[in-house]
């Protein structure tokens, strides 16, 4: 049987070449599909770890409105109610406790604080921009005395303060850093450990002849207490209507400029509490644990919300590549089975007399089917082996073409939707800071090495949409297994025909 198979392959070179080309093309597409699917799976895991989503704690406006409606139905004065309303906020101890309790879910967390201070003899910059009435702009931050989430102090009155303090627990989470409007001209960034340190604007530093390492004394606008701070860095900003009298520091330092009531013995309220997930799949589980362990949040009209839009946006492009690879795999297998079936069926009909002679000489029908199967397996193995050499290149070309097309389509859709309700801004930064790094071993984010942190964040995300197209041993194994299954499926119909053949009828028909 093996000898007859080999002689048939050599004798019918045209048929052999056609079958080899069919198997070669099929194997390239199948291997490319498997490689792309493996790359997509790896990339999805990477995306989940780098763009794990954000969980925020924010005011539950629906619950607040229900409470207001209930109070009005009981005879409450709506005017007085809205006049004195303060939105709920999270205290810093609760935020830190949540973060420390669920470290296996989180890669980082952040919160902010806004207050004011007096310059205590330092000169301040007079800021005025087009359309400004001459009043110093607060740089987009809400000063004390105005209603903002977390402001529940009874001492909210007009303060005699000439400096704005904007604080987050780490430099990377400043709005200006993430929107690419703040850069460091000198010095370095601050983090949770940079207590009593401050970033000052270039104009403020020049006006007061200040350099990195100098100390300045500011006064608490509420208590008149003097606070000494060390200049850690000097920043520059390109934001419209930016206030050069804005100082940036961590929240622990900024808390020294709160009123005694707001400071609350160190348990002050913070705004914009956000937790950055290690994996977006665990966001809902994390929310359930917070709601279970910290039920007081709901009692205080606060809710825990999940935002995985950044991961979802990226995952959509990657998943489309995987879906297309699945579609290619299915179409190729079906098409190959049909083509091989037709070729073998025609070949069997052409070889009816040969089959009749073999059967009359004592060859069994199974032996004849085995001969044809052996021919296909030899030719198929040759085609699969050749495809193993070219499949990776083909997969790389195919995968990147699909991904680039999907990314371009998503970008065009985002551009069309930009400014419309529900639209999302593309290319939001992905913070890569690792919680717990000390300033000594942290990455060098100084002015010389990092003119803008968002460039690193954006670069990390750009890297995240790249597919690592490399064939693994499992991909080659799947190629051969799939190829041999295709051959077996393609043999079903011809084998059925052979089983119906009778040697006497074949030979009589030939004569």
C-alpha cells in the first residue's frame, strides 16, 4: 500500500503539485490564525494588567436627591436646603484603609486636596490673560469658601490668601501632568514620602529668586501658623489662564494648611478618590468588597463606580483581530475540506479501473482507502512543513493589517464623535507609577530625563496595542493536528464512494 502511494504521487505530478499548493495555502492561513489568536490572548492579558480600569468613590446624586425630596415632603425649605448643601466626601483614613486592605486588587490609588495659603512676605505673580478681569486665576482649582465635593467646613468664608495649593498623593496624578500642560524645568517630582516639599512655578521662583533646595515659609490662612517647605522642583505650565501662584505638593503637606475643623486631627476629607485596578476583570469583585466592608459609604450618600473605558477602548481593537482570526480559521477549514473533497472525488473517479483491478487481485476496500489517505498525508505533511517556514511572516502581515485597520477605524470614529454626548477622548494616559517605590529607587522623572510624564504614559499605551507575532511550539502542533483532521474530513465522501464499488462492475464497464 505504501509503495503504491509513493508511485502514485510520483506518477501524477500535476495532481501532487495542485494538492501541495492547496495544503500550503491552507496551512499558512491556519497557522497565521493560530499565531494571531495566541498573540491576541497574550495582549489581552497584558492590557488587563496595564489598563485594569479605575474604581472611584463619588457622590451618589440619586440618593442625595431622594433625601432632598423626602425632606421637602416633610416641610423642609428648599431654598435653605440648597443654600447650605454640601456634597459628601471621603476621609483620608478611609481611602488609605481601602487601598491597604485590597493590595492584591490594586496597582495604585490617588486622591486630591485643594486649599489656600498666605505667601508670608514672598511676592506673588500678577496673572492676567485675555478676557480676564485682572483677578488671579485659580488654575482650575476650587478655592475654599466655594461649594465643592468634600468641602463641609463651617469655616468656609472669604479668606485673605494669595496662594493656591493643589495637592495629590503623588505627582503623576496632577491634572496638568496627565493633560500634558505641566512640565518640570528643574528638580524632581513629589510622592507620598515628600513631606514638607513643594513645587513652585517658574515665574514665582524667578520673582522671589528661589532655586531647588531653598526653603520658604508660608502661613496657614485659617490659623496663621507658619509652615516651612523645601522647594523640590520648579514647574512650567502651558495651560490657558494658569495661575503662577499655584503650589503643588502631596496631600499630607497640604493638610497643614487646612482649618482645624477641616484637618480633623489628621482625618481630613479628600476629593477625586480613585483606585487603579491590576486587572479589569476583578473590578466588580473589588466594588462588592468595598460595599460590603465599608457600608458607611452608602450611608453617607457615596457610591463606588467602575470605569474601564480605557481598557474597553483598547480591548475592542485587539478583540476584533482575534475575532477576524477565528473567522479566517473557520472559512479556511471549510473551504479546504470542500476543495480537497472535490479533488479526491475526481481523482477516485479517474482511478476507478485501477481500483477495480486492485480489488480483483485481492486488495480490500480499506486498503485502497488507506492508500489514498497515505498519498494525502504525505503531500499534506510537505505543505504543512513549508508553511511552518512562512507562516510567521504571513501571520505578522495579517495581524498588523487587521489591527492597523481597526485602530484607524476607531480613531476616525472617535474624531467624528468628539464633542458629542457620550464621546470619549482617545489616548488618555495610563499611569505606570508603582505604589510603594521610595524616591531613592524610583524612576528618574527629573526635568532633564522627563520633560513630560504623559509622554511615558502614552508610549506605554502605544506599546500596549502592539501584537507580539511569534509562533510557539503549540501553534505548530495545532497546525498539523488541524491539517490532518481536514484530510480525514475530506476523505469521508470519496471513501463512501469506494465502499460502494464492485470490481466486476468496474471491469465490465471498462471493457
